[in-house]
C-alpha cells in the first residue's frame, strides 16, 4: 500500500498526507480481504512553478479494469464539498470541511497537530483550494503498456486538474479512494484441520511502504523483466514502459516531491486481527487510535465495524536531523537572527549534524549556488537573500538538485546523499481471520448433530 504523487519536471510539496488502509472480509468470499485505501492530501505548489494542472499518481497494485480502448482506472475522487453527507473516512478531522472563500473555491479542514486524534488534542486549520481532478490513464501509456503494467500489478494514473489548476504559492485539498483489483503481496495462507472439508483460518502478510521504496521496487522489477525474458518483443515492451515511468517521469530532470507530515492508519474491521506489526527507522509508531472516533464503513454491518486501528507518523517532520530542507532552513533562521550575514566556517561549525562536516559545508555552498544565500564582499562570508519568494525558489532549486542526483557518484554530490528530501520507511504486518463458508457450516452442523446423538446414546 502506497501512493507516489509527482509532476514530471516539477517540484511539489505534500504538506499533509493521511493514508488510511481499511481491511474487512469480502461479503461473498470471506476467505478474501476487501481493501479500501483513502488518501487525504494537502498539496503546496511552490512560488516560481507554473500552475499545477496535472499530476501522476503511482500505486503498488493494480487498480484498473479492462475496457474497450485499454484499461480504466478504478481511482475515485472523494467529495470534500462542504454540506455533503459525512463520510466514515473523515474521522481523523475535526468536523467536516467548511467554505472559507466560496468565490475562490477554498475550503478549510481542521486536524490534530500530532497524531493520534484524541479528545483534547491541539488542532490546526489549513485553507486550500478544493481539488476535483478527472482521473485518466496517461496518454504516454498505450494499450500494450497499460496491460503490461497491470500484469505487474502496478498502476499509474493521470490526475487532470485542468478544471481546477493550483496556482503557484497556493495549497489544495484532495481526497483519493482506491480499492485494488489485485495486490502485489503474497496470497492468503490457509490452515486446514483434519477431517474438515476445507480450511477456515486464514492469514496474510502485507506492507505499507514509502514512495522511495516503491520506485526502487518497480525499477528492479522492470529491469528483471527486461534482462530475463527470452522474448525480444516483451523485452522491448518493458523497456518502453521503463522509459515512460522513469526516464520521462520519476527521474526526469527537476522532478521532486516532498512529504512533510505523513500519517498512516491501518484499520481492521469485524473479526480480522493484526499481528507482528513492525516499522523501519523512518516511521514512528503512535499506538492504537481510540475506537470511538471511527464510524463503521456501512451501518449495521458487523464486518464493516472497526475493531483495531494502529497509527504511524513519518515524513520530513519526523526525520529532521538529516532532512535537506530542515537543515537549509536552520541556516536561514541563524542568519535571520544574527543580522543576515556570517562566515561559512562559523555556520558549519555551529549547525552541522554529528559527523556531517563536509556534507553540511557542501550544503551551504549549494544554498549560495541556488540563490538562498548571496556571496559577501568579504571572502568566506555569505548574506541571506532578503526576498522571501526568491528564497522559496532557491529551496525548490536545491530540492531539484537532490532529485537530479539519481545515479550520480557519491564523490560528486556527497551532501545530497547525506541530506535526503524524501525519507524511506516500511511497515510490515500480518492479518488473520476466520471464514466459515456455507459448505463448511453445513458440515459443522452435521458434525455437531452427530456428536450430540452419540453423547445422548452414551448417556
């Protein structure tokens, strides 16, 4: 489970991303899981960027269906229109969205400053343009490439924002809902008991990963298909797919995305239990969310009633020590405080993270190259750029410099490797549940009836 939002060639920031993954048993096949993924996203389009009128969204599973002219994406845009019926997905926000400026199509949403949401949590409200994109398959993917990506259980869609472009310097609220057609994870394991006609206990291992690991996984997968297939036409197909996704997309010069506040909730419903939940260094476990704040997906449906909810927090705000933007901002804050000028040697000595002297010195130098800092008349000194918009454009250029370091030698750009802009993490867990089919229930009824007769005879 994951989403990777990006605009090839541009720099965007996801200031807030709430990723909910809900699990419940399928109504007609209780041995299978029904998965709902909901993404609440606050996008910021930095100053200096063109209007954001389209994005790509990459998913680690197939969420399309076959259509006459190729494949159709099964990605829904959630309604954040104020005044609509409340949604069970909005439990993490304090109240429904409200209009802030209807003429500008701006709404306000309020959420807890720190997860999880509790009764007395401090909150903040953020205003953003209401984004309602059309979801399409990218024109760069012809029918052959769409089918190839679906065979790999991956999906990329185009979010067309032509009707509601996000201007530079503006924020926008977006909600996406996905129900995967197939998940690229090991299939459910079953446990069969002696004499029973079929199993009734099931378990499945799943994971949530960050965009960095998703990109690496797909890159490795495509490379494997290219170099290991014995069919030249298939190899060429996967080369074309790799070129569209990576050369023209993710690794295109200038492409970078930053997630500042990333929250993940794994929610199980009905009789599904969660076990062995572990996370890597890049994520912080916050524990169990109070059940009272989460309504059922469908009223009066036991399988849709939340029973367990685990929460993690990650993103740049949780990985400040070696974060690219955070460390550059510390330099800006220091110069703002002492009067806008200082020597590079003093800055590095006082602000460098442990063991990062050379890397931090390189970072300060690149801040000067991108216009955040300006050269001073005195050698070895720098001056802070006074104009806020110019500094913001410099930060975007600095992030693009990091994004452009893919495949470069560490000796060429050492500081870019030490101060990432997107922080990796992975959450692994196992789900277990019991599913009794009609066939098995009939067998159990017969077995219990026979057992009861034997007990009566022996009595």
